[in-house]
C-alpha cells in the first residue's frame, strides 16, 4: 500500500477550514503538516515558495500566473468578502456617498491587496469613481512585483492608515479587516455605506457576485508528479465546508441572540451555499475579478478562467458545481 505524501499545507483558521486543521476531515493520500496562517499572512509572503499547498491572495496569484511562475490554483476559495463593510470614512469628512470620494485621500495597507482590487472595480463600475481620481496613501511598499498603473498617485506614508484617518490626514480607508477604532465605537470613523447591509444585498441581487479574495495554490511540479491530489484536496475542502454548514443547521449553538432568524435570512438572500467551490459555480465571479485585475494593472491582459486553474481540475470542478 502506497504511503501518504508528507506535504506542508498553509491555510487560515475559518469555520469552514477548521475541520481540516483539527483533523476531523482527512485529505485522502496526504499526511499534512499544517501551518495555520495568521490574518493577512497569505497576502504578504510568496506562500508557494515555502509550502506545497497554500491558501493565497487571489490578486497575487493572478500576477504570478501571468508571469508564468511554477504554481497553479485549484477551484477552492477559502475566503470571500463583500467589500462594502470594509470601506470607512472619517465622520467629519463630508463624504456621504461613493462619488464623494473623488478628489479625496484614501489610506490602505497596500494598494495591491485583493480587497482594494474589488473595491476600486466596484467603485468605478457602479459609482463612476476612477482610481486616478483618488490620492492613495499606503503603509508599506507594494511587493509581489506590483507597480501602480500610470496616472495613479500612491504615497508610501509608512504609518498605519487608521491613524492617518483619525488625525484627518486621509479621508477614507479600504481595509482587509474592520478597523479597531470602528470596532471600539470611535465617533471619528464610520462606514461609507450607511446603512451597509442594504448596499451588500443590493449588490448581490444585481450581480450574484460574492467576491472571492483567496484561492488554494499548489506547486506545479507536485501537480505534474501527483495529479491525483487535485481530487483529494477539492473533496477535503468541500467536506470541511459541509461540516461547517451542518453546524449552522442547529442555530441554538450559535452565540447570536437571533441566530435562528439570521441563518434563515442569510439562506434566503444568498442561497443555500454561497461558499461553494468549483469553476462552473464561480466562473462569473472569477471573470469579473480578472477584468478588474487587467484594468488596474495587476495583469497585462484579461486572464481567462481556464488558464488560471490547473488543467486537470476540470472534471472535479464540474462535480463540485453540481453538488
């Protein structure tokens, strides 16, 4: 009997991945050495150089694929984010709607982060706010081989964008995480979309897009040598997600006072499983992402969905999409 492969795997701890990390869900044929990624870690380092299998920022991956680097994604999407709740403004900025951002200053950790790609794409497509119409301020240099496109002004402030906002040195933030000041109830900061939930629901109703921000990548050499691992990984991540959703089927265990209503309402608004993996189920979201990426200088052209994912994954993705 063939021994399981010993592979290094990097993935963050979410409800939908925890059954993998705690061993309740096994990956057939693989003995994983797990590294639990810290928040933001898979956006800041080239994870495919250190790990055999890794969660990775979708924008960084698209740039790597466009350069022909020896890494491929599988149709597994462990992190998605509606962007609207992650846009904040200074309360006294006079910014009341997205178009008020024109001519203003926006702070970010890095311009190139996937949350920024989605935010700028949505702001331009639906509100007429173009990236060159903003003065951008970032915490650190970009990295990942990214250069801001011509006409876009990015100033490296070397300071936490939240602090810049609180002092009035920028007017708005696009953040990968909810700012601590907002969580603490600081009156100087508020959400751009206020109220925010209707904006999220309207966007989804119009587009059917739940923005994908992370995928799972594998070293190309490993895929060529052991192509069977594709089905094993897709199945394992799907099984972990199914275990997560099964937990929500008993909402009394959740620590929200209105959990029984919340779970039902979420299903009605966003479908039975908005976290579904597979290419067929996510083609329209991925195509929109690739359009935004090319328009914003991440890739030299619009990449096709097919060229971005390992060719041997087609049968698996059809199976996943049909479940």
